[in-house]
C-alpha cells in the first residue's frame, strides 16, 4: 500500500467513515454514498466485477491494494479478514 493510501485509510478508520464487507459496500454504492472502495489483492473475481459495475454507475474510485484480505483485516485492527472496504 502506498504511504498516501495508507494514511488516507487510517484517517478514515479513525473518523469512523469506513464500511466493511461486500454487502454493505454494494448497498451504499447503489445509493451513491461512497467516495472510494478498497479491494484486497485476493478479493474474489465475481465481487470485483460487481463492484466495478456499480462503481462506474456511481462514479466511485476503486483502489486495488497489494495486501491480502488477512493483512487488510490486521491493518484495520479486526480479528477477521477483509476483502472489501468502502469509505464514505
């Protein structure tokens, strides 16, 4: 993860603007309430395809990270792996 992406994600986590999970991200993406989406390096292809489709409609940026879902979970200080994050 680039330093600026890491800093932006940390800031969003501290401010409580992060949404975790594919279903929640898709729900808010359909409503146009997300600014950016982060995907882990091993996010399933069908999830990526769905998110790319909805992000084009909502004009939301997708950032593909170099971290795996386990590393992303650790970065977010969660005891589970995270494949998809959305930032409001």
